[in-house]
C-alpha cells in the first residue's frame, strides 16, 4: 500500500511535515508502563510552563483549522484534545498498549499521532479533500458523510478514516485486540516541525522495536518533493 497527501494539500499547506511508521507483529500485551511514564513526564513539564493553546505545535494546527474554515476552539487537532484532557485529569484512560504509547508520545511532542489498522484499509491511503460521498464510521458505529472539501484520510474504497484532518479518527480502522499490522501517521506545521517529526518517528520506532520484538518498523519523513510512503 501507499500513503500520500494530495497535491492540493501540499499547495494549501506548504509548511506540512508528515512522518509515517509501519509496524507489524503488534499484540495487546506489551508492557508500556515505563514508556508512558517517561512521555507523560515530558508533557507535564511542558504544561507546567504554558497551556496547550500556547504551544507552537498547537498554534500551527489552530491556524490550519482556521484556513480550512473550522473554528479552532470547536474542532481541535487530536494532540490538543489529548493535552487538554491530560492537563485537567493528570492522566489518560488506558485503551490498548499501542494506542496508549502513541497518545503518550503525542502528548510529549504536542503533535497529532494517528494509528490505523492496515487490515481495515482498502488499497492506498491518501490525505485529500472529500468529494462528499465518502463513508465515515464513528466509534459508536454510525455512518457519516464528510462534507465536500473537508480534509480526510481516504482509501480507494471511499472510506474516510478521519474527519477534519487530525480532528477525529474513524472507528472503522481503530486498533483492536486483533490488530497486528499498523500504519502510524504524524503531521506537524510549526517552525521546527522537520526536526521534531524526525525525533518523534525515531522515538516511536525505538519504542516499537523494544516493546514488540516481532515488529520490524519502517519509517519516513515526507515532503513536497518526496510525498509518498510505500510499504
């Protein structure tokens, strides 16, 4: 399969820096507690100095949401939502070891991290604007149709695996107990995004290799001149 952003996304958001990790051999019994504590501590130290809305990573996504026509305090990128909850509750609910790890890394870097079950993706996956006839399945099982022009993660079968770009992931390709093969996507737009996304993907591949011995992760940082990840 291939993952890429449509040319119009690069045109409209030239500051975008995506990172991609592909990993196989995922199980639901990895001991991630120590890793979670490490990344949670980083997030706590950052939030002790400023609110999530003051972080440059979040401010960049707020500007992007405004450019997409979304009120940024109504529709937040995934990392901002996680940081808000973490700041208020001092913890996040445990869901699945991989999701817990990716959420913790997202907190530490303040950058959205999406995890997709590859077995639920039909063909290639592309970040593009919706035509309006794509199907998006919520976590409660309801079906929605993203509005034409909305930025989504879409596969070749017309399934939308996210809505409003990094705002809300679909339940259709969410990680479950049977998931073994995943695609992890992170995207940033702030000034130091190239360096930060490289550090984030490196941290994820190191953790995946250490926690899931069957995993042989591959990763890449994409750009407008090198926009495609083939795995």
